[in-house]
């Protein structure tokens, strides 16, 4: 898998997590533990996306 394809996949997963968080928060009794776990996963993805982007910039 190319770096660009991997990056695109990570960005899509990040967006999917954002949708999941929004859906959970829209519930009358949101599962705060689930929301917290989703937010942590989203943050890890964001950090990985940024790391890859920085590596790509430094290579050029």
C-alpha cells in the first residue's frame, strides 16, 4: 500500500470515528466511557496522520 493510500485510509477512519462520537453524543443517555474510548482512538489516528504528513514533507 502506498503512503498516500495509507494516509487516505487513516483520514477516513478518523472521519468515521468523528461520526461515531457524534452519534453516541446524540443519544439521550450517551455512554461516556464509549465516547472517551472513541475520542482516544481518534486522537491516536490524528497523531499518526500528522506524523506521516510530517515525514512526507521532510522527504521532499
